[in-house]
C-alpha cells in the first residue's frame, strides 16, 4: 500500500464540529443511538452479518456492503465518539494500538514525528520498532512545550502528545504546542485515553486528532479491546477511512455494541473514579511510606494550572502514580498486599487496579530512558475504579503498612540499609 503524503499546507483551521446543543450525559446516552426503524427497539440490535444483500450489482439494499468497510454498530459507536469529542468525524479500530498504527501509516516515508518521552510503552514500541522500519523517524522530548521549536525539521509532520502521560501523569499544554505546530503546517495528535472525553476534549484546545484506547475508560468494563480516533478535517477523514478499510484493523460488531453500551455511563464513572483518585492521592501524600505522588488533581502537582485550564471542573481523572519508600521490592509487595485493588495491567475499568510500570507495562523501554522520564523501579501506578471510596483508602493504607514492614524485616535480615 503506498504511503500517503500529508498536505503541505499553511494551516487553515479546519471546519470544526458545531458546539453540542446537549450536555455530556445526554450525548453519551443518545448520540448514535437511534431506535430501530423496523421494530422500534430502543437498544440497537447487533448486526453480525459480514455481508449485505444487493438488489443489482453495486446496489446494496441499505447502506452497507461488507462489514470491514462499514457496519451499523460501528457507525453508531463512531457517531457517539464524534459527539463526545466535539469532532465532525470518528473512526473505530480493533485496538488503541491499531488507531495509532493507522495514523502513523498515513505518513509518507521520510516523515518526522515529535513525541513526548513518557508515552505509553506500546506506542513507544510502535514508534521505534515499526514506524522506523517504514522510514518514519520519531524524536522524543521530555519537555515538548519548551523544546518543540528546536526539534522541528522540514520533514516534521506530526506531534504526538499524551496528557496526562503514562505513567508519570505529567501534563502538556495542548494549546501552546498546537499554536507552534500549526504555524508550520504540522498536525497535533493527543492520546486522551487517561482522561476520557468526559474530562478533556483535546480538539477544543487546538489538537487535530484525538485518539483513545477504548479498552480503557470509554468501554469501562475491562471486557473489550478497541480504539478510536476523532477529528474535524474532511481530508483526514478520507485518508483514515481508506486506511481503516485497507489495513482492516476494525472491531467486531459485538465489541462496538458493548463499547457503546459502556460509553453511556462514562460521565458517571469518570466522576466517581476522579473522586476516588483524589482521596487516594491525598491519603498517599500524607503517608510517611510514600516519597512522592503524581496526580494532576492535587494542587501540589507541578502542572496543576493546566489541570484547571484543560480539564472539566479541574478533575484529575482516575489515574495516579506514586513512589514508595523501599524500592522495587516495596512496590511489588504493596501491589500484592492490596485486597480490593487487583494487581494487573490496564486501567479505566469499574474495578481498581495496581501495577509496577518499571517491571510490567513499561519494562520494554530501556532503563536509562525510563528513569529519565520518571519511571523508577519504585513507581506504582494506580487505576481507581468506582468502588466505595472509604474501602479503597483503607485498602491502600493497610497495603502501605505491610509493604513498609516487609522492607524493615528484609533490611534487618540483610544487615540494615
Ligand atoms: C495511553 C494509552 N494509549 C494507547 C494504548 C493502547 O491501547 P490498546 O491496548 O487498546 O491497544 C494504551 C494501552 O494501555 C494506553 O494506555
């Protein structure tokens, strides 16, 4: 498949989706959810058929021909994502990684990309091991707002941002980066997985494309792997729709239906997870067993001013990370001692999870790079679910005590230190 070239334009702001008439909760429940026109079913049926009948050659009975190209459940889900991200268009993919791959595939060989350093490990792997094999080079920057002008090359076509980043929860001022990028005709992509469209709408801050691992908050029940991209530009829509079909990394009708069902409660889940995360962050911050806490909702977060400017109601989201006293051992013990939080990768589900990024999700990134980005061996990442907040805080406190006792006992056994 020939790589496609990004237009060499002096950027005109693409036409934007009109401001939504209804609030988030109303859109989440109703956008892309028409009643079935034949039966009146309030909940759409699942269209499992892979092919659709035609009355004559090239004349399908309805809107659909073959499910990879389009499918009613996928289209309805895409309409809902577009509404929630204030976008004109959205596309669904078989995973968040497939959404990333499709966007990178749209770049011509020889293109250059600038990305934040502490990007999701799988995105880092794609940039360094797959995109590079197709002649797309990526430069990583730990301070993209500060360094962007110096990193630009004539071949720079994309800026890749995660805000908050994974797992250190640092923020990027999307508007500041987009205004420099747009002076050079460069597109800005924001991975919004960690916050979900309820808390942040990157297109409203000047981004050109927003991507999600739908697997996380949007589906919210840890039972679907899916991705999505949303944007306003009709040219992007033409190119990415072509690639969606040509590459074929599309979700099943059933997964679209499940993810659409999950999305209808996103606002409730995101609010509750944020409330729990703030309580846990405060508990951790006051514990003698904790070295530091990364949570955008805390006033002590170095970029809290961006939280206030960029997030709905200054919410910090459901994700946080912290450095525990006692190194890797204490981090691992903490994760084994929690009773409600499950030790597992992933995030954004109704259930709370913990993990050690240095040994799990980010183990593939060389130690030097990992530590430069703040991913130390003693860093614990927490995904707060929607369980009772008091129970979650108690669980964190008892696991901290047990991890600390373990460190002391081992210290004594090993002769101190
Ligand atoms: C921030 C972020 N982006 C993208 C992805 C990739 O998504 P998926 O696992 O759906 O391919 C992940 C997965 O954890 C993620 O955390």
